């Protein structure tokens, strides 16, 4: 922590990066960190390779988050990766990260090997909790926008405080954010209780394809690229779909496939009680956590699903 703080004080021009397929933790954490760095008088650019889900768009009102195309590619003396478990999770920004000598990785993924020059990796429920501790160690005043961003980060990575990664320290962090003005009713409504018509139709399509395997202990569903136009949806509308597979009574492992190109699928994996899906994801060069992991797989829908099912069955 102390070495990370020294780096934050020492440099003046920062690029703060979130991971591809950005979620609430990576965007909320990056936005709060950027606000704090700006208060220290630093020049800060926040960026992500990928579209931010509409329901998280309000976070970019606190601090702008640039796309890859509109991010200046040089002029930084330090790059910080937030919530990105490996270099590949930075997408097109990976090369830029590697090219700069001074890099910091702030993350909570158990599979993170520490690919930065400086690494702040703690096994917390969310990266947002690490950022809060960093800001507190800095002596920064956590204002309302920072509190909202970090509450969104912690809430979204813990199933709104419901997963096994919720411990007392994480709840204490949330309590401190509430004290600093986090608007819990507003955040809950925006993040959990709004779904576009397109997303609702996509949900219907995906549910029609829900299948059970291995005597009902594995559930799968998928979304094809053609579904977006047919439903009026966007790929970010896939984010919660895997939960419908996971929640089916008796299911231990849920598999969600999202077609991203010809014979290419982004794979999401979830487990309920005992199966370690991070291990499963690592067999396919991915990673993540015991109960939530992901990877990318090549092949036809049948091939990819068949391969994953065989590997998943071995974990039961
Ligand atoms: P999701 O299924 O929500 O995209 O991801 C679940 C978890 O797995 C997240 O914590 C995410 O960081 C991790 N994850 C997803 N895809 C990948 C991947 O391709 N590589 C690695 N290392 N982690 C991933
Ligand atoms: Mn996270």
C-alpha cells in the first residue's frame, strides 16, 4: 500500500484502465480513483476498451471514461489497471500498458499474477473495497460521487451483498461509503430495477434455449450475434443472463455462451456451492473466481458447449 501511494504521489500524468466487458466494479473503482487523483492535482485520463452498460452510464457523469479510439495514446508517466485479472483483460490497451515502464495493478482476482511493476492485489470481494482503503490511506476526502461509484463497485461484484465473498470488512467498507453520502436507493434502482425492452426480449430468447445437462446439475444458455438485431438489444444486455441458468433448482454449474465472431464465444461460468469454475476457465486460458469465471473459446456452438460440458462434468 505504501509503495503504491508513493507512486501515486510521484507521477503527474495517469492513465487509469478498466477491463474489457466493463462491469460495475471496474468502472466504479476506476472513476473513484480518478476523482481522487484529480483532487491531488494530477492529470488523469480514464479509459476502457469496450462499451459501458447503459445502467452504469451515470458513473461516467462523475468522471469521463474514454473509449480506445478517443484516448490519447501517449504522454502518460504511469498507467494503472483496475480490476483486470490479467493483461489480456485490458484489450487493445494491453500493448500501451506493456510499453510504459511505470505500471500499477490494483485488483482482487485470485488468479492475478501481478503483471504490473507495482501490484496491490487483495483477496477482497471487490476491487472497490481496495480503492476505498487506498483513498483512506491517502487521507483523501471521499465525496458523494466517489462514495456512489465505490458503492456501485462493491454492490455489483457481490450480487448486491449476497455472495460468499461478503465479509464483515466489506460491509464495514459499505457502511463507511454510506456515511460519506452513498445514495443507496438511487443506486439500487438504477443498477438493479431497470431493464430496457430489448434486454427483456433478449432474456426471453435466451430462456427458450436454457438446457439442463448431467441430470440437471449443469445448465447452459447462449446468445448469438443475430439475436441483438432481432430483439433490439446490445451485448451488454447479456450480463445478467447467466444467473437464470444458475438459479434453476439443483444446478451447480451454469454456462453462458455469447457469440462474439465466427466460431468464437465468450464464455461465462458460475457455480453455486462446491465446483471451482476458475479452474475450469483456466483450462481454456481464462480465469476468475471459484464461483464466477470466464474464458474465450473457438469452435461451433456444439463443439464449444460439448468441450465445456465434458470439462464441467469432471468438477461435479
Ligand atoms: P463474467 O462471466 O461476468 O464476464 O466474468 C466472471 C469473472 O471471471 C470475472 O471476475 C472476470 O474477471 C473473470 N473473467 C471472465 N472472463 C475472463 C477471461 O477471459 N480471462 C480471465 N482471466 N478472467 C475472466
Ligand atoms: Mn471485480
